[in-house]
C-alpha cells in the first residue's frame, strides 16, 4: 500500500518513524506541506514532495493518505481525498462539527473508501494488556480516565493548537476525542451527563471534569487538563463489579517525552491497512467522538 502524508507537523514524525523503520507495508511515497523546509529531508529519499495537497491527491499511484493538518482543515481535505478515490487516515478529531463528520461518513460509504481516525491510545500496550483482565463491559462498575498535559509542550511549532477557531476549542476538542474513543472502544456507546469546564483569559477551555454514562448505566469520569505542570499523565482506572481494580498507566516506562506514541502509531498504520483490506471502516468511530465533544460543549453552554 502506497501512502501520501498531508501535513508534516509535530505528529508526523511518529508516522514517518513507523513507515521508515518498522513497516515494509504500507510505504511512504509522498509528503505535502506548505512549509518546504519540513520536506527537505525527503528530497533525497525518493519521496515526492508537494506544497499543494490537490497535486498529491492527483497522483494515481497513491492508494491512501494520512491527514495531519490543523483540525479546522480536516473536513475539507478528508472530503477531497475520499472523492479522489483515496483511503483516509485522519488525525483526531475527525471534524469540528457533527454535521461535517456525518457528511464524511456518507461520502466514505458512497465511494467505498476507508475513513479511519487515528485514535492512538486504544493501541497503547498497557491498555491492550488491561483489557485482557476481564471479558465484558458488563463486568465494569465505573471508570476514571485522566489526560493531563501542558499544551504548549505538546504543540511545539504547531501554534494552531492554541487558536480555538483552528483547534475547535481547547482540551475538550483536542484531547477529549482520544479519551472518549479509548473508553468507548471497550464500553460501547456513551452519553455526556455533566461537564464542569475551566477557561483561561483567552476563553480557551484548559480544564474539564466530564461525567458520562454508558447505555447500560456504567458511570464514567473523564478529567482533562491542558495546564498540567508535572509533565504529562495519561491513565485509566477501571473498577470491576467483583471488587478488582485495574490501573492503566499508559506512560509507564516511557521516560522520553511522547515516546509512547511510537509504538501506538505503528499499530495505527497496521490497523489502517487491515481496515482498508476488510472494507468495513467508514468513520463511525470518528463521528462518535465528535458527537461526545459536541455534547460536552452544549452542556457547558446550558449552564452559562
């Protein structure tokens, strides 16, 4: 499978590492970015470089694309890629609105193209191991998940994370989808019950305490923090009905900043390829995470 990548920002290095050092298939054949300097290293590697993503999409020998651009551009580029006959792996969130996500799902089904959202935490080695300790979501009594980080450290040169109109909001819009998907992956459908959100002087949501409930009534608590001063913490505490407690520290042993992402993005690409081969992925998971983000902000607005 021949892949092109659109957007060479902070997350691109994890895709590139997997494609260049871990995987023989898929293979990276093209990159695209408005900043030519970000593509310089590929010029001597036989990888085609484009500044305009339409030019990349026009290449008939590209089977699929990774979309790694600011959140507000996801919808437009995903739509154009699907219409160009490319399978799509998009960074989360899939879109900024439920309506946009629904439109992409519809296009994906009509074109029979894979629409895959890169929710990397569902592939975390410790999370995957923890899920083997019980057999069904019916065994779960309650869940507490935390996603805490200092956003300036994560964003690096990608300053758009700090612009709400481009990010789609703050911690709820950007980190929320990852946490929501990680939990929905084994709990199934959830709805938002309440949301307490803290905003900074620029009106960006930097902290959130969100209460959700599964269809079977299992309580779920999600804690988000974009102003965490102690490095980063990504964990899940699973309480089972039989009294057992399972604690998942997704960063255990990964001492280097963001180093856990290397193995997770390797698994993203392998799963993306499997989804293409099976033909059964049309963006439903991405849509569901967008729905939960939307529900969270709506509940906050009702409290105002």
